[in-house]
């Protein structure tokens, strides 16, 4: 799976990972060690859309050592 390869590469390089996820996507990323840093709600009504968009910002601390 792509996430497995990506997290492995980051660990090998000793790098933390950051991403922005949907609410549904955040649950998947948690399974790969990502933690929620913050959640932002954006009211889209000012652009004529009757909806609130929710963005979840996440971080995964490296589990490896930079070579």
C-alpha cells in the first residue's frame, strides 16, 4: 500500500510527516501513526455554498533515525 511505502521511506530518512485530511481520511491515517494536530471548519456560505468544510491537520513523528 502507498501509505506503508511512504511511512517506511520517511522513517528510513528520519523525517516527520504532515498532511491535511478529510474526516473520513483521518481515520485511515490514524492507523498509520498520524495524530490530529488541529481541526479547522470553514463556512462556505460566503461563496454561495450551504456547507461547512472540515479540514483535519495531522502529523506523524518519525520512528526511524536519519542516516
